[in-house]
C-alpha cells in the first residue's frame, strides 16, 4: 500500500556552501531560500532567495596579491507547469515534453574586479525537456541593467593603467606645455586630456618605437576604462539547446553539446534616438533613461566527447564563443565578453592572468584585464581512477581570446585565420580528484608550455620550467 502525501506549502532552507567560480576561486556562499508551493492553485511555485558569495580575486592594484571579493543577491522566481502563451500549443509541443515557464526577477551587488557593479535582471523563460538527453530553453525579454560603482575612482583601482597614463601625460605635457597649464589649472579633466592625446596626429607621428609602444598601451588602457566604467542595459532573446549523454548507461562513450544564441538590443533601437557623450574612445551611443543599451548577437558552443578505455576516460572538449556588436555598440559589454584562465578553462593561467588577447605585445600592466569578443578553447584530459575515491588526471589546455575587429591599431589583438594557431596559449599539467559521497574535490597543477604574448623566440616556456612553481587550481567537480 502506498500513501501519497503532498509536499508542505512552505519550505525554508538555510545553508552554507563552499563553491568555486572562475573569478572568486574558492568561496563561501551562505543562503536563505523560501519556496511557496501551489501559490495560485495550479501547481505554481514561488521561490525566493537571499544569498551571498565571499572569496578572493586577483587585485587590480597589485596583480601578485589577492583581495576580498563578494556578491550579494536577491532573487525571486515564479514557475508554472505549462507555457505562458495566449494560444493552445499542445499540437506543436506535446505534454510529454514537460513544458514549463518561469518569471525571474533579481538584483545583486558585486565587488570583484576593480570598481564593482549593481545589477538588476528579469526574464521570461520557457523550458521543454524532450527526453532525458534533449532540452530546449527560450528566454524572452531577458533584461539586465548593470551599473558601475565608483567610476571616478577608476585610476585608484587600476593602478597599472594609472602608471601608463601618468607616463604619457608627462611626455605629452613636455610636447605641449599649454595643455599642462590648462590641466594644472583645472580647465581640463583627465578624460579631456586623454582624448586630446589620442587625436593629436602630430604627437603620435613623432614618437620613437618605445614611445609608440607606450602610446598603444595607453589607448588600450582607455578602451579598458570605457568598458569597465560603462553602464549598460541589455534586453535580449536567448535560445539554448542541450544534448547530453553524460551519465547514461547506454552511452559509455558519451557526447555532450550545449549551444546558445543571444540576440540583444533590437527592440530598444526602434524607439530611441537620444545619444550620450560616449567615452574617451567609445563613440556616442543611444540611451534609455540615460543608460546606453547594447546591440549584439552572441554564439556559444560547448562540445565534449568522452572515450572509455577499460576504467580510464579520455575527454575532448571544444569551446567556441563569438560576440558580434553592431548598431548602437562598437564593443561587447564587459559582462558579455570573454577572458582567459581559471580551473575550468586554460589552467596554467589564473583568471585575468595575462594570457591574450591574441599575440598582443601590449604592456602586460594594461593587457592583464582586457576582455574580448571571441574565444577558442580546446581541452584534452585523460582520467585514471586509482580506486573508488581517488582519481588522477593528465591534461593539456589550448586557447585564447581575440577581437573580431581591433579598436586599437597596432595592438595585435585581431583574429586572423593565417595567424591564430600561433597565438594560442598552451598549458599542461596533472591533477588529483577526490570523490567523497556526491562531492568531487579537484586539485590541478598546471604549467605554461607556450605563451603567445612573450616576444618571438621566447614563447616556448620549457626552458623556464619550474616543477615546484605550478599554477594551482582548487575546485569542486570536473572541469568538463
């Protein structure tokens, strides 16, 4: 005899997790979650949560030091056991696909890279699970408002950019003393002087090679500044398709595919023509309530193949990410851009650890925190179980980020088919996985094999190999 009992109307959960993210590395995440079931009498569930994540991140003031970082967030999600559509859709999408909908509303405060951000987000999600391997997700009106904190303190946080700026200003003031006088008298701001320098062809053409390299680094720092301090409004449509054989007994050599397409900004472009003043480098952009909106199309593809050899596993992974700004945007928003490094990426480099973009020779002080709109990553990992608890791994990670179209002439960050293979970073290493209950603790030791951002002839790093100075990655779960 079976007795069916309904779940309680309210369920409160209080917990603390130890987790990992690409930016924060290991962190602690306390949370309070409240679920209210059958809120309208039709199996609708309302989930609300308050959570925080606390960890450490590479300091923008001293890249050899880590500082406290955190994110505080509040989220509400109202889920429905059906699609919220004004017509009968069951002829197109049978009930066996378990279609569901959810309305999400959230806010968060971040203090991680430099200035930190305040984010607000909302969206309408549709999910259809075709079977245990295939699912489709469509998000309509996925809207995110991201506001940058402490914009005026940019050079206080990004001290390497400040060092480059100071060097260029001193050189330019010697070239044009009148500008130095106006700047000292408060008639010109830092941004106004920076703009004058970038537009002064006579100054740029008279620089020697060292000065020209410094000028390119300076322009790169201004692009960083525009991106890091930009407020942005993103309203997009997102389609996500997942095919997943991982963990299925009938598929020992399993295959995984995750494809996502995001199209942003087209609705806003219909209704508004008012423009802001732009940034130091960035052109003026159309705005909604004073906030520029982003226009772009973005493609992310994550493909994985697993091969079983007795108890051993060979894993091949390829990630391809491309963001194409257009219309109101000359660059991808920094919150939709790509970076290198971390325990799930190219493990020989920490996040924002100086790999990329491309084979750029820009001063690393500036290049470290650059993001771009194209990313290619290839991972190969061979896993060998020692027993039921311990597992070893050998791996190689290959990849980089690129600009589809460079905004800084001479920076060497643009993707080109005849050059990109020589511009990928290569890292290799070994690791240990410890499987305890449902948790996998992972330790990976990685070494740089090839660094495309070193000068020609010095990119292969084997002659500098230091076995006792690896890049240590500590994380939970497998990287892929």
